[in-house]
């Protein structure tokens, strides 16, 4: 037996929650952390090259302690790399 109209109601609720008023700011319209430069330091033992999944850019950390500027779009992905740590420059 079907769950009645609950699936249709849930779909309508999700769609309604995604509608924004014309003057309303969304998280995609204003994200200052995405505009700021981001830097990562390599804390491994040799060197490391990482490709940012959002920009497809390659970031090369030549040696331990190397600091590289990273596109803010790739920040989250590089933050999970255990040999990298975010730093301020």
C-alpha cells in the first residue's frame, strides 16, 4: 500500500523552501570567505602536488613548510588533506 500523498507533500515542501524573494540574499550571492585569498602550508616530508577539484588547478608544494595560495573554491577540498594546514599569510 502506498504512503498516500506524503511523498507529493514532501516534494512540494522542498520546492517551496528553495524559493527566495527577489531582494533576499542567498548564501551563493554573498560569501566573503570565497573572495579572500587562502593559503595552505605543507607539513609532509617530501613534496606534494594536489589538484583542486573545483578549479582543476594544480597546487605544488615543493618541500616541507611550503606555503601556496589556493583558489578559495578549492579551500574545503584541500582542508581535508592531512599533510596540509590552512595558514594566514
